[in-house]
C-alpha cells in the first residue's frame, strides 16, 4: 500500500510561510534601519503587512494540513 | 488565445496577447539578492513536489488523470490556473491601458457563461462516459477517424504553441530582467519537464494550484498600492477625467463595458456588441472552455461527478476576479506611471518603440512590470516576478500534460500499440512529456530565428477550436448526429475558418464582409470568423446527418442528452450544491456587467 501524498494545502502553507517570513523580515529591517526601498508609497511599509499577512496565513495552513494530521 | 491578435500564446489561454512583445532596450527591473532567493526557492519547491509525487503516478490512470482523485477546489483552481499565463497577464494589462475596461470582456462574457455551461450541462457527459480526453469523446461518439484527426491537430498545436509561448516568455525575461534567452528557455523547460515527467497530471495540478496562489500573492499588491495612490476608484476616475480634459490622455470611455458597443466606430477595438456576445461569448469562449482538452483535463481529474461539476463553477469566481490583478493595474497605469521628471508617462505601441530605439519609450505591454517596479521593493518584486514565471510555467505544464495524455491515449495506443500494458503506457507518457518539452524548445528556437511565423502559428490554433465546438455540441445534444455529419462538420467548419482568415490576409478590405462592417478592426475579425466557422460546422453536421444513417440509440448511452441516464447524486446542504453556486456566479456576473455598463 502506497503512502498518501502530502496535501497540496501543506505546500501552499509552506510557500506562504517561507515567502512571508522573508518579506516580513526585510520589512522589519527597513523599519529598524530607516533605509526604505526607493519605491512609491514606501512609507506604508508594505513588506511588513503584506509579508506578515502571508506569514500568518502560511502558518495557519501549515498547522491545519501538516503531515500526519487526520 | 483569441482576441487582440489572431490567437493566444500559451496554448491554452483564451485571451490573446499582442503577437510581438516589443520592449524598450534597458532592463526594467534590477533584482536584489532577496528577490533572487524568492525565485530560487520557487524552482526548488516545484521540483520537490514533482519528486514527492513520483510514487503516486504508477498507473496510467494516475499519471494521465491524477487517479481522478482531485477535490472540486483543487480541480477548479487548476482549471483556471492552466489558463492564466504570464503573457496573458502582461498582454491584457497592456490592453486595459490602451482600450480601458473593454479588455475585461475576455474575462467575463468571454469566459463565465462557458465555464458554467461546461460544469452544469456538458460535464456529466464527459464524466459519465469516462473518456480520457476530448478526442476520446469524439472517438466514442463519432468513431476513430475524427478522434485521430482531432488528436493529431491538438497534440501538434499544443507543443507548437508551448514553444511560441516559451520564446515569448524568454524575450520578456530578457527585456524586463536582462536575462539571456537560452538561460530562460532551458531552465524553465527543465523544471517543467522534471515535475510533469515525475508526477504526471497530479504534479502539474499541484503546481498549478501553488502557482495560482503565488500569482495572487505576487500581483495583488500592485492594484492595492495603485488604488491607494490614486485615491480609490473614485479618485482614479477623477484623475483620469482630468487627464482626458487636459489632453494628457487620449479621449475615450475607459471605465464602461457596453456603452460604446452600439457601433463598430464608437470604440477603439472596432467591435460591435453582437461580435462580443455571439463571437466571443459563444463561439470562441465555449469553444475554448468546453472543448479544449488543456482545461477540460483538469476537471476530468475530479473525484466525483459533483466535484467535476463544481470545479468550473469555483473556477468561474476566480476568473471573474482576475481583472483585479490584470485589468485594474493597466487602468491605474494611465494615471500613476510617471517619467523620471515627474511628467505623466505615455506608453505606446510596439511599432513606435521599435521605430524609436534608444528614446526610452515603453510599450503598452510593459505596464504591469512598470507598475511592479513602481510599488514593489526587494522581496516583493521577486514575488511579483516569480508570479510571472509561475504563470508561464503553469501554462507550459498544462500544455505538456495535455499533450502527453492525447498523444498516448488518442494516437500511440490506438494506432501503434493497441495491447500496451499499463506499465508501458506510463513509461510512454513520461517519454511523451519529455519529448513534448523538447519539441516545444525546438519550436521556441525556430520562432527565435523566424519571428514572422508566430502570427501564423497562433492563427493555426484558432482554426480548430470553433468547428470542434459545433461538432461536440451536435454530438452531445442531438441523437441523430452521425459519424459522417461529425466528420464533414469538423472539416468544412475548419476550412471556413482557414478560408476567411486567408481571404482577409490576402485582401484586408475583405474584413468588412467577414466582420459585417467597414469600421470593423482586427479583433472583430476573430470573433465573426469563429462565429461563421461554428455556424458552418453545425449546419453541415445537421444536413449530412439527416442524409446518413444514425447510430442505434443503445450505442449512445452515456454520450448524448436524452440517451443517457445520469447518476443520481446524494442530496447535500444547499451551500454545497453546484446549482446554488452557479446561481450565485450568474448573479455576480450580471452585477459586474451592470455596474460597469
């Protein structure tokens, strides 16, 4: 009997977590150093809320669809 | 694949892009280390998924049909994702900049009715007869002749279009990022070949779902930031009106869908509402969404009839939302994009860019990457670029997996190896996948050295879709349709399409006859040509069928309306019922069209 594959939603969660973590970390570093990327509306700190949102969503999916969870 | 110019790239997307994506010479974006890390992680993940799913693709049913185990959500997202190519994203964003919200017709009337029709009316027949492909349905309904013809034409055109798309994408990456053409073609091809050959359709579907999420995660921030900068939708309209009033932007109605459709000369696309409704909304859209195996294959992989019917319905909601990340950024570009000196940037046609090299001009097709560069810093830009790459790869994987299934089930097995073992079919499928990628690469390099053939290749693909629709509809809903009627309907419908295309190519003034107006433009030609083609195939099928002997009713069980007993589905709460969600989708579709009337 073959093993069941990991859920697609687990992969989605993993991808969102990794990307969200990277972008959120960059946003925090921008905030701490005060060196903002030269883009329009950079004072809105999009990396923090966009990356943070992806990170939270990714962690939720990871928890819900982690391997071994029925 | 149909629309702006003869057909689409990406061998799958309904929506066309300008045939030649011409760009200015300097790369638009410079990626940071973080951006490159985001892109590299993406490639690592898609290969990992393919490797992980290798053990799940041991039988032909698993390799070609994903074991028919996909839920409605997965099949639905994959169904839309296979169509969402990156060239489509960029091409239609450019069209929105040029023509305004008229471009949204290709996402709404040009997709939603057909998707719902597939789910609620046609899918039971595809699903109940357990066909592996659309040519497979033709074989069951009309016999092997039309199936083999449809299989060959589909397989040939699929890899050819995949190659055209591959080249166009490499060209985009060269211009946007300065990447070498060979690098883009080889890396993306190897990645797609690896994960589809390893995991089959299941791997392609998994990656398409992942890519779909990625496209939204990478691209949705652009319109959000654009709307914030413009002061919301109302602020955008006020700025646009001011720009038009002061002559900064060309005069036109950029924010209404139907008001300028009363006459061909009233809108910049040169289209009449009859062309949009009957040509795009019926002939082209139904042809693509209900008979193109590239997308139908995703739904056939569903785990039950209910899931198979729900999948296109779920897909329709996302399809309705795609203009948020495609059309809206294009529109916002009209008021947001600025030159380095702060003046309003004016994008121009490809021919103007090509005629003025070194002047720093940008073409319409660059609006999406320009908007990304405007708002997205390190990491986010990498995510946006990865979204474009993901869009390309999902389109290519869709082509390759569909090519593999059709070439084995509808060509190799019936013609060369009728008694092939299941293990042999899986091996042949993996070889066909790799072969499909190699042929696609060959096509990409051919196009690189003779770009003029791109127009012809794209037009070629469009010749088969509309007549196929006529024949499938007649076969599915008319018991009297015969083998001879199907064959001649398909043949004469295709010849009608080819003939009209050649007529206009040889004598451009013939457009006034094909598109029934001297004011019609190129896009109107595609719509009316498809309409005449599908009408011909239906008429010919009707007449020939009446003159020939029909199949006994018993042989039509599971294939034709009125001769098929559909399985009774278990009752479910209303919020899980496909008809309920179809009704909601229809209401949303009508509301969008009324709001933007």
